C-alpha cells in the first residue's frame, strides 16, 4: 500500500517535539509518524481479495494475540504488546507499507478520502462514548475544543440522542467551539469563567479530551463539573505524570476511567456512520482549511509545526490538519 491522506494527531506531536517519556524516545526513535489515514492498495499477495487501486482505511493497531488481554479476549485496544503505527512501529509517513488485509477497510463510494481518514480518531471517540454508558437524560460535558473533543461531542449527540441543552463543549478558542454550536452548548473557559463556575456539579459524565501540558487543569475542571457519583472519562495523553485531586475524587465518589484506543468493530461502525450525510457533513467540518502536500521531509516538518496546538498556528484555528501524499 501507499499512503494517500493522513491526519496529524496530538500524540504524534509529542514524539515530534521530543516530549514523550525519555525511555520511549530512546527505544522508539527514529520512527515514521502518522497513524490515522487512508492508503491505496498497489499490490497484493496470494489469496487477498482486495483489488489494486482500492482506497482503504488503515487500522494502525496489530494486536499480538499472546498477551493477557488477547488471550482473555478483553479487546484489541487493551493489547499490551501491540504493534501500533507511530508509537511502537513505523507509521504512514513512508513510501510504501506492507499490511494485513484484515486490518484495513475499503472506503465506500460517496465518502471523501479526507473524511474517511478520520475514521481512527472517530473510533477513539466512539470507544470513549461506549465506556461512559450514557443514558439519554444524562448531562454531559466534553472538555477540549480540538478534533477529539469535537468528535466526542458529535458521537454523543448523534448516537446517544443527547439534547443540545444537556451537552456542553468546553474550550478556549471561540472559532473551534463554534463548529459544534448547532448540536451542543459551548463555553469558553477563559472568557466565561463565571459561567463555567456556575456549571460546577451539574453533569453526570465528563470527558477530558485535552491532555498535554493543560491536563492537570482540565482534569480538575472535569471533577468540578461532575455531580457527586459522576463519571469522568479521560482520553487525553500528556506524556508525563499528572497530579490528580484524590480528595475530590473520593469525597464526591467520582469514577475516573481511561479510554484507550479502539477496536476493529469501532472502525466498521464509523464507516457505517459516515454513509449518513448528516453525520458525514458534521465530520467534514473538523477538517482544517490548511492542507499540506508532502513531497519532502521538510514538507512534513512544516505540517507538524503548523499542527502543534500548543505552539503552532493550529492553536487558534479549528480542524484536524491533513497531509496529502501525491
């Protein structure tokens, strides 16, 4: 296969900036980045049913089949020794890659390749939504105005039927928050501090979808927003240990649960959802207007510097930054 289009994930920016744990950097680098995207089949082995020229969504995880999670069939996403693109194995940013047929899904007609390339992050949001076990009358807050936060809110609205008045997206950039205004209420946590404070202890479920340097603040915010006995689902990665207010966790009887990656069934379900025009149109909103054509390593470096939501231009501009391979 050859890569066609891919999105730049925040977890990869941690590798790009050297902000992952020291032992991981020493063990894994050098490494090709990019793990969410679409590739084109250019050649096949014996017995493969896919035709050359087919565009496929790539599931970046290859489970080991031997660890305790795999043996007990807990789920692919919990595999302890998986090969995962742009983490423990090379990603899509290479000329060609050899990949098993059972870990890719053909892109159906009518779905733009850039939208299909977002299947992996959408599957992450779907897995987190399922972990939260949200009932229709639950009040839900999503912290994080980046693509994962937007997608989590979208999945909660579209699949869960959560009403706009019961769904809140919280962030710091108005232009990013505006993408979700038709299906969720929004709060700018910097400009509307008093309004945010007025929402404390109002929600049954919170999603922390920020990670990075801000995670200590956003986790605490997630706890404050929850009613007693509420549930916080953490999606954001920080690359370091983050302090947690254990007293608040215990005294309010909260549940803090991590949501890790996704399974093949999530990929398949997202592909099905993308066939619906209403869902697909809302997904396409979160594609950045800035595009990058990758012909050289310098082109890819420029894309990563732009996509850095802490130090690059993307910190104030909405959308997943996509890179295209000619």
